[in-house]
């Protein structure tokens, strides 16, 4: 997420002020949350550095090179998180943790409204679920 994309800082509910400590902390925390989710779901998070000797960006972890750094996923939309989680074998267990109950049919689940309204709530819940699962495995 860039400063240009940031309109409101969800932690303080203020308009993003570039360079303020609270905004900077929020963006760092959110990036860390995205990284954890991406890695817990089998992805690789690229840490890009410019290699002046060969004039390309190089990932510090996997040695991948690119003329421009490949952007890591931002998961700014709850649907992005849901897509990843729905592809997993443990989707049913995760769906139970975010369910708002049974509506009409016993098998029907919905995502609770708080996950749509509160920024990053679904992402945080998914990371907590995946960390708990990894601790139990």
C-alpha cells in the first residue's frame, strides 16, 4: 500500500498524514500482516534490493531478479483473503470461525459484517487461524 492509496488510517481513524508516526506504524504493521498471511498460505514474500553491479532488482531470499520489483500481494480487499482461504483444504474450519450463523439452510454461511467494515479484520483473523493450525500440526 502506498501513501497515495492511503486515505484513512484505521488505527486512529484520521486522514493519513504522510510521515506521521501512527501512519508509518500502521503501514509497517499491515505489511507484516500481509507477509505473514502470504507465507502461511504457501507464498514467497520478495524482499527486493537494487543490485548495482548487474543493474537489476534482486530478491534477498530467492535470488530472483527483475528490472522492476514484482509487487507482493496487498490483500486490501477481503475477497482477496477469501479467495486464498477458500482454495485450502481447511476452508470449512475457517468458515466456521468467520460465520455469522446459519441462515435458512444449515449449510449456508456468510462472512460477518465486521469483516467487511473493519479494515484488515478478515486478514488478521486468517493469520490467527493459520498460526493456530501451524502450532497444532
